[in-house]
C-alpha cells in the first residue's frame, strides 16, 4: 500500500485538533479569529493533499481547490498582520485582489492543472502562470514580515514584544527555509507550495502560541 499523502493526513489531524481547541478555549478577538482562519487554511490544504495523493483524487477541480486554499493564505496573513499592528485601513482589503484574480482565472484553465508527483512528504503540481503566481504569493509574506519586524522594534511592553516575536518567527522559520530549499534544490521548485505547507506546520505552532497568549491586546478590536 502506498504511503503517499499520509504525512499530510497526520499534519491535518493535528491542525484540526489545534483549531478545535482554539475555537473553544481562546479569546474571540478580531486578530485571533483571523489567525485561527489561517490555521484552518493550512489544515484544508493538508487534507486536500491527502485526498490527492493517498485517495488518488487527482481531478483538476480537486487540485484547483488546493490552490484556492493556499492562495488565500498570504493575503489573509498580511491582513491579520495589519490588524495586529493597528495599521489596518479600509483600502487594505485590496490585498486580496491578486488572490481573487487567480481564484477567478484558474477555473478557465483547469485542463492545465496536473499532479506531476506524489511522495510521502510532498506533492508537486503543474499549473499556468507559475512565475507570476509565485511573485504575488510571496509579496504579502514579505510585507507581513517587514511590518512585524518594524512593530517589534516599536513595541513598548514585554507582552507586546512577545506576541510580535511569535508572529514574526512563525513567518521566519517557515518561509525562509522553504525559499532556501527551492533555491538550493531546483527539483523542489515545482513542489514549493507543498513543501511550504509542510513547513507551515511550524507556522501553525507559532500561530497557536500567539492566539493562546493574545488576550486583551490593546491594539485589537474585540467582537
């Protein structure tokens, strides 16, 4: 029996348990809700990758759903960062526009989606506009890291600095190693989305710690 996709299922199960606990036990403020949604997207991708690789559901529509999931993650992370840094403006909703373009464009080119490889650790895909997609995927991540780094330098209290560090290091320890892998091992470039989401389990842990500690933060509007 093939073991392809089982690591994705394991990570998805852990992330689902994390989400359930955060929803039940953590403070329901605006930033925590956004960050919990980010973990939810990480869970969603891992579960879909399990369906693709282990259950052999390799239809184009399933691959598209995986891309829809991870396409929302970077702008949502940037939006949550702006909210946390108390820098959110009405026009910041435009950070979702590039993601919306790909979400609306890709259904017209579903026949160009394909799974090129499935392994125990990752999956690789072929999809159109790969280079352009990569640029718009990484820009919100880079922007979020810059904003968090600046916030860290301006934070006054120890508790605020601690929260900012958790958010910033989550990005740093997830996306920098993934970028290095892609640069140093060219064969991983086509699997970078999958590898990112595996490494993003680290991100999920940092985000979980962030939500657990983010209680009554002065910069947040509570709902």
